[in-house]
C-alpha cells in the first residue's frame, strides 16, 4: 500500500480535467463498487449518499455532496470559498488539491484496516458512533459515521497535521486502554 499522491494538471485551482479524474476514482471506490469496513468479524457497508448531489461547475453533471466535501476544506474568507455544492454548510469550503490528490487513499485505508499494522482504529460516540481509521505512516485519517444497522456514511478524509497528531494519539490510546 505504498501509493503516492496523484499528480494533478493544475494543483493551484479547481479545474474540470482534475475533477473528472478524481471523481472517477471516487466513483469506482464508493459508487460502482461497495466499500466495506470490517471490524471484529462484522462487515459495515459504506455509503456516500450518491443521491444527495451538487452540480459540477465545469460539466453541469451532478456529483455526490460527499465527493465535494472530501476534496474541499473549511474556508472562513468568503472571497475564497469555491465549493460547487450549494448547501449552506458545504458552500463555506474551498477546493484543496492537497485533499484531492489523496482521494485514492481512502479506500486503500478502509481495505487495509486489519491487515496493515500502521492503520489504527478508534471510535467516538457523540450521538452517532464515528469510526476513525488512521494511517499513521501517511498521516491520513478517514472518518465513517455509523448511522444505523446498514447505514455507514463516509464523512470525510484528510491529512493529520502536527497540531492534531497528539490529539489523535491521545484518542487512540484512550480507546485502546478501554479494552
């Protein structure tokens, strides 16, 4: 599982060529093929709510809101916000090539959990259980929210920066010590 970030045609801005290429990976991993999180001999199918969509700025076709969320990050400067998703909470985000280049890592981490020692697991309960899959080798984390018996929503995925690394270490140790 030694894959590198994707090389984009223009990492500085949102563009149709890169969006389509990144979406094809996302579509293959989460729409065309069922992603499944396996925890303690239980299989949790993962959904991306493919029917909850936003129009693409370049092609006009609709892509799942989760796709847009994964390739964007929070942005407080209104002038920089450029997420095509029109939902209020999603509109306040900006395209992140740093996230977009790593979209193929999400399924690799889900599939590698349980077989790759550097992929750690912990969960939190804040109303709904949130599963954290942390690739400690690539400093990348995937969040999946457990919303019922058969509904496990891919929430987001992002790189773990130094300012959050210790927080996740503490959460992992706390989770592991509870057993």
